[in-house]
């Protein structure tokens, strides 16, 4: 009888664990992309082709950047008068000023780096390194 009780307790714990995992999967923010999608208004008309998805906020770029970076620490960040440029491993979050708030652009790094290189220059490293070429043997040659 003791084994049966432990079996029932084990099943109950497994069910609760599955419910918690399902809730986290469907309602959690597991990336800066998910955070922006959950907290800002989608603006399809402001998309940059199919590469950069646009969102808007009534808050200033500096306030939006603080919210995003408090939730997800970027690998690199560049700020100037044109906006705030956040680089993550796979994604970029670019926050530009609008007359009444901010335009937030989500884009994969593979297309964002060429698009914003003229602004960020060497300010954004690539991947986990600090240069576009990367590191290792022969780096810089």
C-alpha cells in the first residue's frame, strides 16, 4: 500500500509540473523578441520589408530601451541622437524616436548588422566576440 501512495503522489507532482511548464511555454517571454511582441503595439505598416518587424510605443526611446534592457541584457548597446541600438545573440532591437513615442524594430542580426553598420560601426561586436571577423587563429589577417 505504501508504494501505491508514492505512485499517486508522483503522478500528482508530474501533473503539476506539466501544468507549470505549459503555462511558462504559452505565456512566458523567453527572448527579447518575445518581450517586445508582448509589451508593444504591432505596426505592420512600418515594417522594413520582411526583415524588420515594427512595433510602437507612446514612451520615449530611452524609456523603452530601459524596459527592454531591464528584462533582457543586450550583448552590445549603442546610443546616439538617431536612436537606441540593442544587439542580442540572434536578434537586434532598434528603438527610434517618433513624434509621439517610439518605433521599435525587431530584426535578425544577419540583416540588422548590414542595415545599421553605418550607424553603429564597430559599436556592435558580432556573436560573442568583439569584432565582425571573430577570434581564433588567423583573426585579423
